[in-house]
C-alpha cells in the first residue's frame, strides 16, 4: 500500500512539473518574461531537464534575462543528463559551441576545444545534423583538428541527409580525393 501511495504521489508530481513547464513555455511565448523566469527558476531547482535547456538558451541569447554565457554553460552541463534524446543532443551541441568560441570563459584552451569536439561528436552520434555540419567544417578547414577532407565530406553528407541545406551546398562545391 505504501508503495502504491508513493507511486501515485510521484506520478502526480510529474504531472505538476509538466504543468509548470507548460506554463513557463506559455509565459515565454506570450512575452511574460517575469513569469517565465520565475517558473524556469523553479523548474531548474526540480531538475526538469527540458526546462533547464530552455533556460540555458534564454541565458545564452539574453532573452528575458541578461545575457550570461557562464550561466548558460552551467545549465547546458545539467541538461545534457536529459532522458529525451533531442534535449540531450541539443544541450551537447550548444555547450560545445560555447566552449569552442570561449563564450562564458576567457579560456580558449586546447582542452575546451577538445571537449567541444567530443560533445559535437556525441551530438552527431545522437543524430543532430547541425553537429555533423560543424564537425565537417572543422575537418574541412583543419581548424582545431587535423585537416581531413574525406572525413569532412562524410560529415557534410550526413548533415545534408539530415536536412541541413548548408551542408548540401558545401557538398556541391567540394571535391574529395
């Protein structure tokens, strides 16, 4: 009986979290930044990963809050733990982007660049086509990684097949040996 009560309470709390999340998204979409921020703050404390990703993005872009790359990085690090693949791969990609561009840090170290590449590779593995494009660009330009036009071509092809038109345009203009 105690187990059943715990399960019921747990399920009700999930429903409450989802309602708060929906309310936060609705507040954001309607331009009620004050309410959205309050609700997202609450959801961050409850480790609602989709909400944490949204709030990270808001901090990265400076929407409804003062732009804060450092806070965005910290939030993306948490939202990577999401069960939902889309949230996980987007979090990996966005965190990698902040690392490779040194936003939120003065550290443009080799370690951060390698962390970014690893995050993009994981995001690519999970099927995020934009990560494939970014990896293709790194390999094609030899930026922060050894130049490899064949590997770049493979990443561009994967991104193109994933619906990234820019990758298709690049493929049309490069030659692989």
